[in-house]
């Protein structure tokens, strides 16, 4: 039995301790905004915040999540209002197919919480997610829009 704190809510899930956190979030907690991409922690589609740090949830066993604060894309909206990052994504027309976008938004959220006015080099170092549609310039524009607001 694993005790999880996801988006401020407590969950008890009965899974093998080695089960990737991604599958627990999706299949047991029921939050499907976090996507499966590669399964080896490379692409970033599964990025969530883990005690405020962006991590690839497909590569973390649920046993490592005990006592940690997990935040998913569903947890960013507050009282019907998009987060600043989500709003910048819409305003800058970042998504194309959209599949990788929740992971990109989560990586960007972690970056901006820790570095409110990042340089391009800091963005490159922190947001390493892969977007097959190639929206990297729009991502950068959205990040800079938030940092200037």
C-alpha cells in the first residue's frame, strides 16, 4: 500500500512498490493529463513536480513517492483559472498536437518557480523535454512572456 499526496489530496493505492509513478497517477489516481511517451525518462511527456522539482514519472517507482508532494498538470489550475504558464501557452499558441505539452508545462512551472527570470541557457538546461512537432521557439516565447509579466 502506497500513501500519495497528489495535487494536495491524499491517496492510498495498492500496487507493487516498483510500479512507475506514471502508471499509478494515471491508472489508480485517475489523472490522465500526465502522458506516457518513451517509458525510459527521456522524452518528458510524463513530467510531474516531485517536491517542486520536475521529474520524469515513468522512471520513478511509486515507493520513492511516499511522503513527497506530487503535482500534475491537473493541479495547476486554481478556482477555474489557468496558471500563468498555462495562460502563456494559450496566448503564445504553443501546442500543435499537444501530446507533450503537459510535460513541458510542468518542466516550465518548476523552472519559473525556482528561477523567475531565466536566461535562454537556463531554459535549455531545465526544459529538456522533446516535442516532435518542434514547438521549442513558442515554448521559449511563452517562458519569456511569463518572466516579463
